[in-house]
C-alpha cells in the first residue's frame, strides 16, 4: 500500500471541550471592554485561533485587529486561561464516537502517518488533546494556527513536515484531511488532498458534501467503513 498521511482536525472531529475554548478566548479579551454580544455572533468552527481573535477585534472596531503583536499577546493569555479552564472542568472533554477505535486501527497500519491539521495554536492543541486522554506525540506531523492564521496555508506546511517519512513531499491521494467543517474540506484543494468529512460539529452532511468532501459520515463509529474511505 502507498504510504498515506492522515491529518485530523481537533475540535468537532476528534473531541469536544464544551465551551472551554470560547470561554477562555473571551476572558483573554475581557480587558478590551467589548460588548460580549458582538463576540457571540462570531463563529469559531473552521477558523484558526489568530483569525478568530482578529475577527473579534475587528467586530468591535478595535485597532488591535491589524496588530500582529496584539493578537499574539491575546493568544498567549488565551492559552494560559484555556489550561486553567480545562483543569477546572476536568473530565468534561469528550472524545467523539469512533475516535478511539479509529486511531487504534490507524496506529496498526505501518503505511499510515498520523498528523494534525488544526486552527488551534500548537500549545492549545496539546492541552485539548491531553484533556481528552490523547497523547499529542501520537500525531507525528502537525500544522497549527500558530503556523499561519490562514487555514488554506496549513496543508502545505503539514506535507513539508511529513516529507522525511515519505522521502518526498506527499500530495494528492497520499494526503487525507479529516474535519467537520467546509473549511476543512476545502483547505487541502491546492495540494490535491482527499477530504473526509464528519458531521459531529456544526455542519450537516449536506453542507459537507456540497463543499466537496470525497466521503462524509455522521460520525466515525463505523471503523471499517471509515478506514476504507481513508485508505482505499
């Protein structure tokens, strides 16, 4: 079998941390004295953490929206607050249906390289995974919101980092991206990656298929069928 790079999104795909991320990022921006109702209108799913912060600042007319240093400072504060929030709500993070079994099966496939492709900054990604009982080291490759605020940039970063495992930069059907939003489905178009979508986030199967997902599932519980989609 040809070696395959399988890149997982985190939130809504692998796990849910009920409200922890939104609470932490809102608290990180509390000193901006922005009406919280402005923030409630901003969707977080499918976006990178820097993009979310920028949109929140822009929605409030804050000049920090155009200041990378201001965004970075907010993100640093956010991750500290996220760590505290996850500790306070320990045990509430939930792995989504089929995730444990699917990862175990993929671990047994010698020609599969597991990775992450997530809008989370790298430290936040590790905190969320550990809160759900997943070891970040299990994922040998990663591309994160801390690498670029633009999600379509992340697949190219991930495959460059995977090159040592392949002896080349993988592309096309050698790369599979698994996510729960249309942004996950479309972000790998530039490298010809296959997209497998799962409707365990905020988007239904129809929206994920319309975005161009090669395969779309209600969840990842049918391990054999999902494996066939990933590796077939």
